[in-house]
């Protein structure tokens, strides 16, 4: 497939996917505010907060870009080391988890649960699970299949993008 598409089309396509993913992550991390609404708002406190929260991810992304092609375990090591570095920074500065949560460095339980859906599905059944407990949630019947169905379109779109990317590099 890649041999039939102009190079500029392929580069533009993958660049657009990367920019759209970053813009979506920024919006999710900033309570629905787009990067345009933040940086053109004139609110220096909001801009400062967003820069403080997103500059480390930009630096980590640059390291992943440089080291990722050298060996895939570098990316895993970078992710793990960034988590460890964050907690070391909290310990070094004497910041408690509750203080970091209040300062917006973690999502609270309320941020992860849609209040509108609590009355329909029940808070306790569909509250966020403990980290890495997806299998236990599946076995205990705590999977919101309506949400899974709602995300199938996006999942298939991303799977198609990955398949196209792999077929281009496989030629």
C-alpha cells in the first residue's frame, strides 16, 4: 500500500494522527479545554498550570522518540522511570498524595466516574478499579458493556490505522 501513496500524503497522515492524539489528551487532561482555549485565554495562571503539567510529557516524548527505535524496552523503562521520578519528587519536596491530588497532579475518584451514570449503573459496580485490575473486573462482571460498545468505532478506527501503518512498513 505504501508504494502507491505519495510520501507527503503518508507523512501528513501520520503527523495529523499524532497531533490529534496530543490535542485529545490535552483536552482530557484539562477538563475539556482545548489547547487553543487555554493558550489564547489570556489567563496566565491557567497557562502556567497547563505548561507545568504538560512540559514533562513533552520532554518524555522527545526521549521516547530518540530512544524508542533503539530498543522497545527503552520506552517501557522511560514510562516506569517517569512514574518513579514523580514519586521521588513528591517525597523530596514533602508533598503528600492528598496535596498532589488537590493540586491537580492526580485524578480523583470523582473525576473518573461520570455522576450522570451513577444512578443508571450504580457507583460501586462501575467505579474505577484498582490499577491493573482489568482481568478481575472482567471476571467479577464489572465491565460496562455499553461503554465498550460505544468505544468500538474508535477502537476499529485505531486498529485500522495501525494495520495501515504496519502494512506500509511491511512492504
